[in-house]
């Protein structure tokens, strides 16, 4: 990636800027936070073992006036996780030189975060939870491996607001869902109109309507295409699109 060790961008955040004011979105109105909760609930309903890592956000980079509102948001997320009995960890803030920006550590920062997470009682207790079985398939004890740091679960993490990760068992990847979400034809698409006008201005004549949407790829961990088709369709309808103003289509390969 662009911040890999040895690249020009692999340097502490403080070399490129100073404390920054942040305009935080209230949890009650945050679309990202709402989507994250739905994802976590969906995973739990399927019988997956979920562990959430909250942060560590780079508080060194946050201007003093923005720090208290951020901590209120963090505490609100922690309260929701606790109330819903979701195993989680709120790691300590890393030393300032180990951050590349507001939410991404440098290589040594990720290594320290991994060591501290593995050593934490909360994570160790979650590692030792009895394996659950769900309709999507049994979680296998083979998901454990041995390293110099001890027994670990292989984890797949879903990123969300406040640098949150929701971690669940990772199985072999056999298929991929390719999803396209676009505005409904009856909905005004100002981005599409802007791009259409720019193309015509550059000499690309005869171009019809332009629709700006989003493209997603989701790796799927087993070969039951029929079952996954139903689940992806449900995820598109509930989480990945707004059915009031957007259409979606997908294929599974």
C-alpha cells in the first residue's frame, strides 16, 4: 500500500500536520454507525463469534476542543457493546510517533496493537469461547493456528466508524459477490448530470444519461451459491443500498 514501510508516506502524522479540529456526527444520526450495528447483529444472528476492537483513534491528532466530544462518542459505542453483551476491547492510545494519520498506525503501531490485543484478557476470553454452530455452517476448530505468540483465531475484520473492527471466523474463500448500486431512474442524479455535461464538453457527443453509483466486491467463504444469493440480496436491501432511492444488482462468481 501507499504507506508501506520504506515508502515516502510511511512517516509519523506529526511530520505533515498538527492537532486538527474534528466535527463529530452524533451516534443517533450516523449512517455509518447504524450500518455497523446492523452488520454486527446479522453476524450474531447467523451464529458467528464476534469481537469488536474500538480504536485506537489517534487522540494526539485531535484538537483540544474536539477531544471531549470524541470520547463521548467512544463511550457511547462502548455502552452499546456492553449492553448487548458483545465481546470487545478498547485498546490504549498508541504513542504519537506510531500513527500515520488520525486512524491508521504505522507498521510498528500495528505490531504493538496486535501484541497488546493478543495479550488482553478480553481477547483471550473470547478466543476460548465454545464454538457455535449456525445455519451458515459449523465454525471449525481448525480455524486456530499456533504461532510464537500462542493460539490465535484467524479473523476477518469489518471496518466502521471510530476505527471499529468486528471480527469473525474466516473460512476458505471460494466465491465472490459483485454488487452494483445505482440511483433509481426517477431520482435526480446531480453527479451523473455533471459527468455527462463534462464528457459532452470534452467532445464525447451522443452520450445518454450517466448514473453514478457504487461497486462492491464481497468474498464468500463457501460454495453454496443458492444460500449466499439469498443472503447477499438481503444485505443489499437492508444495508448496502437505500431501497427508496437506489436500485441494486449483483452476481456471484
